[in-house]
C-alpha cells in the first residue's frame, strides 16, 4: 500500500487521498469489466506494464498514469478505441 497518504493534485484540484484510491478502484473495475489487460493499457498510455499494474493495484501513486488510464477507459467505452 502507498505510505504517503497526503492529498494529491489531479486535474488542477487537490484531491483527498481516499478519493484518489476510490478513483483507482473504479478504474481497475472498469478495466476488468471491459476485459482489458494491463499490458494493453500500458501500451496505449505509454507506461510500463509494471508501473500500470502497481497504480491499478493501489501500490504506487501515479497520478498522471491514473489520469491517462481514465481517459483511455472513456475512449474505449465511447467506442473510439477498440482493444485487440
């Protein structure tokens, strides 16, 4: 688990740590519901699979990575990007 439980900046807003974790959990659940692999997600957002996995598991604070994952999930849900 992440040791630093301080609020973090996301999209120009100071977000409480619990809200950050809620967004991580929501992103993980959405990715699983869409049957997206972490390898595919990592390739699409330009991050390593290991880092992507740690962020989605709540073990690493990757605010920029989480924002990229959320944007990718919105694009997949809108049908703009099709997973292989």
